[in-house]
């Protein structure tokens, strides 16, 4: 009985999320962006997350000229779908509304190549790729087992080898990407402006002034302060309420 109730609750939540998502789309088409945001937030409240949902939220905030929420939601969408060109384009437009122009120090080396490869898909996508390849491996194994000629057996065996290699790469990439996302804590500045301090205290000297929409990397936390790193590799401390973490 308990399992049946949980199943009914799950179905109800899916139905509620779908209804809210469709209402949000209708409000967006009518240019009622505030109500569209409310509907999309209702979907998030049910626990449903998707690149499309965050992308639509980003579009709404962009239309309302709310820089930080727009950048934040586009970044969330890009995390779930790293290869979507439309998300990348809209994120670039949102970033152009930010005030801060911070130099980006490019990463180089073998680790950069690995990261570029693994980040081409979200770790859930890597997992699905591994599942599909595992199914193909079983198909090729059946073909190898049932083949009546040596040539066909060699063909299927070679296929099994390359598919198995693909499974290993997919699983490894998924694990690496999940760990990278977990360790690389990023955040968006939500405060209209915030002073980055040299030390985690209000009386410390200001090192830089940041504005809403700027992306930072969170290195550590002390009390109500976050140590952040900018894309130019400079660091400092900011009150935790001034930023909103993406992970």
C-alpha cells in the first residue's frame, strides 16, 4: 500500500511539473515573464531539473534585464547540456550585461585536454553512453557466440574489444566529470555590488569591487565568508550572501 501511495505521489508530481512547465511556456509567449518565472520555479520545487527548464528561466530573467539570475540559470542549463549552442549564445548575451571585465587566464597542458574532452557531456550523459555501449557489447557477444565462421568471429571479437574500450572511456569520463564538478565550486555574484576583501572580515581592505552576474570560483568557507577566485586567478573574500553557488 505504501509503495502504491508513493507511486501515485510520484505520478502526481510529474503531472504537476508538466502542467506548470506548459503554463510557464504560455506565459512566456504572452510576454508575462514574471508569471512564467513563477511557473518554472514551481517545476523546480517538485524536484524536476532540466537544461530546457533552466534555459527558459534564463530567458525570462534576461527579458526582465535581471543580470545575475539570467547568467545563473544559463550556467545551470549549460552544466546539463554542455554542447548546446543556443544556451552558449544566450549566456554570452547575458554576460555582456555585466559590468566587470575580468581577464580570463587560459588553462593549458594535458589536464586541459582531458577536461575539454570529459566536459563535452554531462556525467549523466556519459553514464547513458556506457549503458548503450554495454548493450551493444552483448549484441556483439551474441554474434560472436553464434557465428559459424572464423571470419565472423574475428569481426565480432574486434567489435567487442573496441566497444569495451568505449565503455571504459565513458565510465572513466563520467566519474572524472562528476568529481570535477563537485570539486570545482562555481558561483554567480547576486549582490548589485560587493567588496572583495583581503581577509574574511568586514574591516579588511577592499581588493576589488565586483558587480552582479560575475562568475567566481569558491575555494573555501569560513563562518559567513567565502574565499573566491576570479578568472584572472586573483583571490579574495566575500560575504556568502553576496553569491549563489551553481553546484
